[in-house]
C-alpha cells in the first residue's frame, strides 16, 4: 500500500457578478492506493469515498542510464564517422602517391613526404634561365631554394657553391634520403656549380640547362662523373 496525493477540485462559489466570472479553488486530499487485483486498483479518499480505477502498468526508466546509453551511441557514431573519414583520406593519399610515383619515376611509400613530391612534380618542365626563380624559368639553385622554402620552410643561399659550403651534414651517395641535396661540378669545373634535390631510388630533380626541370639518375655517366657530395640541413 502506498500514499498518493490527488488534487481534487472543489468549486468555491462567490457572489454573482455580470463582470466577474466564477472562480474555483484547488485543494489537495491525501488518498491511499491499494492494489486489489491484477486488473483494478481501489482508491479511498480521506473523506471515505471509494473509487475503483483500472490498473496501469508503468515502467520507470533511469534517466542516467538512458543518457549514458545515448552518449555511448553518439560516441560510437562519432568514432565510426572518424574512422570512415580516415579511411577515405588514406585511399586518397594512396592514389596520389601512385600517381606521383608514376610521374616522377620513383616509389613513394612515406605519406609524410607527399608535400615534397607534390612540389617537385609541380615544377616539372619549367624551363631553365640563369638567375631565374619563378614559374616562367628557374636555374638549379633557384629551383632548390623554392623547394626548400615551400616544403621545409628553410631559406637557402642563392648560389650552389654557397649552399654546398653551408650544409649541416655531408651525405654519401648511398646514405641519401628524399629531400637531401645533391651537388655536382659540371663542365669540368673544379668547384661545385650545380645542385638538385634527391627524391629516392637513385634519382634527383633539378633544373638542367638543356631540358629545364627534370628527373635524372645519379648513376648516369655525366652526373656520376660530376658527383661531389650530398648535403643535409
């Protein structure tokens, strides 16, 4: 048996008035509720009145558990969406690496190096001009400067000889990594007068006098003989 508070409306009469409507006051009576059967509930008011009501099945829900369940579902949805977005991004990056690998003739496996390969590929075919440093034309040190500034945020010296002198570390040919610089002495010069950027698989990209920005191989007879050193900042 349990006690419920039932609001009973008891009319409260006032003097009749043409302008004022009748008002009613609300009073509260205490009642006892007892389940009499599987189908009915007997309700007895405090003034002795008895009323039989149909049984109402109720189910109480713990709001905290409901909130936790909803929160858990939302977190699961967010996690799934994030995973799906991550998968889509990886597929896009994989496709881009394949395309750039084909374009540059090297195998690209490290996604963190995509900025380097994007920038390098974007300059392919740009014609050569001594002192040039724009989309219209570049020279070897100008091209290397642009790559380092746009990809690594590093400002290099303007000429090949100075760049070679100021590298932090000299690198042997077999220890080169994508992004390292490669230096040469061309036209039988005794000093370094040409620079390019290593992109892997024994290849480097540079601005050549005859062909503009191209990819060449370190093992080529001309560049193999002209090789001086690799450099890393």
